C-alpha cells in the first residue's frame, strides 16, 4: 500500500498545474459549502434572535380545565382558578415551584408576572397599553430591556414605569415626566417615566408598559398570586421539550414559543432546505471534477498501467492507486477550502452582535468537519469509476502504444 501511495503521489506531482487546478476547484466547492452553512445558519439565528429573542421561550399559566390542587403535594403550590365574573385566573403560590424551575439545567431565567391591559394618559393623549408587573431584579430576565435602553434607567420603583420608544414618541414624553396609567379595572396611578427602551419589536415598543409588581397588584386589584410565569432557556430550540416537562411536573398549561410562530419556523425550514440544495450542488460539482480529471489521467497513463500489470500488479493494486489519488485530491482541497473559509468568515460578527442591515454570517456554523468528511467521501466515490476503468486495461494491447 505504501508503494501504491508513492505511485499515486508521483502521478499527482507529474503535472503540477493540472493537479493544482483540480485541488483549487475542490477548495472552491468546499468554500461554497462552508459559506452557505455559515450564512444560512447565521441568518436563521439572526431572525430568531430578532423575533423571539426578547420573548419567553416557555410560558406557564393556569390550565383551562377546572382544577383545585394541580401540583404534587410535595410542591405545596396551589393553583386557584377564580371564576367569579370579572376575576382573572391566577397562580396563587407560584413562589413554591419557581426554585425548582430555576434549578433545572438549561433554564436561563424565570420571571413571575402580573399582566393586564389599560391606557396611558398624558394630557389629552390616550394610548392603549399592555401592562406588565415585574420584580425589580427581573426587569431584563426575559426581554433584554437594559441593553435596549435609550434613556433613563431600568430600576423600577413603585412610582416609576418603563415604556417603549414608539409609545413615548406618540405621547410626546421623556424620562422624568409624569403620566397616568389606568388599568382595565378602572384603577389609576400617577407614575414617573423612569426609562425608555427600544427592542425593535413594534408590538412591545408601541404598546408595552413595565411597572413594579407592587404597582401592578394595585392596578389589577390582585392582592396575591401572579398571572403567569415566563421561562427563558439557553437553547430556545429545546422549548418544546421543556414545555412538555414543565407541564407534566407542575400541572400547569405550558406553552412553547413555537406554538405562536409556525410561519417563522416554516420560513426557516424552507431557508435551510434551499441552503442544503446549494451545498448539494457544490458537492456534485466536486465529484464530477474529480471523476473527469481521473478519467483523463487514466486515458493518458494507459501504457504505464499496462506496464504495471505486465510486471504483476493486480487489478486491486491499480484500483488502489487511483482511489488514493482521488482521496488525496479531496482531502487536500477540503483542508484548503475549510481553512480559507474560516479565515474569510472570522472577521464577520456573530449574529448576536450583528448590526441592522449587516450580513449575519456565523463562523461557528460553518460545518467544517462535515464539509471535509463529505468532500473526502465524494472524492473516493468519484475515483472508483476511473479506478475500475484503469484496472481493466489490457497490458498486451497498450504496452506498444
């Protein structure tokens, strides 16, 4: 086999220009494969980050069915459904099961919330808003308000409120000014704008008002309990599995973010399929290039192959020589293409840091190992047909040519 490797290497180095062009062609194909992997993967991460990066990955709420004690007795957490007219269903003792959820591997943050609707009133201006009551230390647990802050501070007191930039512009208010917040319970509080944020999601920037939990209890007439518990994960792709587990563990209605984003998921799947098609074409191009080059080499070296066969070289040995040739071309081209791909893509910021309008290429999703492995395999497969053709050469008919 060592001798076969030496012959294969001699064949490759005998025509350096042809071999170089062939390896360069393979490297370009691998570069395209890696570029498309990084681009499609980065674009998917960028879209998901922009659309669902600031929402809960799993939401726990009171189930719709009649229930008294829904949780295991050892959890000591009751879920009470208040069905009286005008009353909301609430989680009465969510604090009992929150520590166990926070301790789960993969859970980034847990945020109990009191939610309701209302109006922001400023002089004669009146705008509908979604009111969310948060604990002071969990303001940025789900939506990263601190990073998106454009003015003021995220510190919530019982006399302050955080609003989106679009809402603030519509009302013509700024940090430090006073507004009135009226809930759908017809309870009104005078609050000072403590901070203005811009998350880039119109539904939040134009319609969200964040207040402290104590303020929300007054506005919503909710002396105890919370409306829901939101959970954020390190890997949002695991949301469905966590939703099933949390629903089974707590007896609550656990909703994954994927349930309300079917169109986004379909778009990402279509995008991934398009990328796979382009990568497939790149691999096919590599296989065709290697196969055609080796077929040409087989034709040109028929006399040499005949001499090897006349000196006792078996057909298996001849096959091995050309398979080694194809493997060397594939591996060398793959390594060069992967290296160029990494060096070219490294300067691009990762999707989490990409600016608006930028190219969201993720160098981490280049699939370098897969590209090298598939290229090497493709080169081996591409060399089999020329190798078999070489092995069939009749030494008697070609030696005299």
